[in-house]
C-alpha cells in the first residue's frame, strides 16, 4: 500500500525534528548546526521555534572557542 500525502507530511516533519534534536544534543550552536545541515540560520531557528525544540547552547555574537 502506498503512503498517503498526510502520512508523508507527518513522517517528513518527524524526520526533520529528529535531525534537529540530534544536532541540539551534540551541544553545538544553532549557527554550527545550520552549517552542518546546509541551511540558513534563520530557517533553522524558525524550525526550532515552530517544533518547540529545546536548544541548550545559547551563544550570541562572535564567539571564539579557542580563547576558553
């Protein structure tokens, strides 16, 4: 039996959420995650808000990890 359009949309949304949660659990910034997923930061941030995903790392502005 073929997958219906509503089933396909539900599966696709679940796969996107799983990919974003995986990136968040890696404890990287949204900027790094956007690079990893080859998407714009604003698009990633919109999805994080829309899908209500907790993102533990909050970095603003320019941040140099090598200085820590």
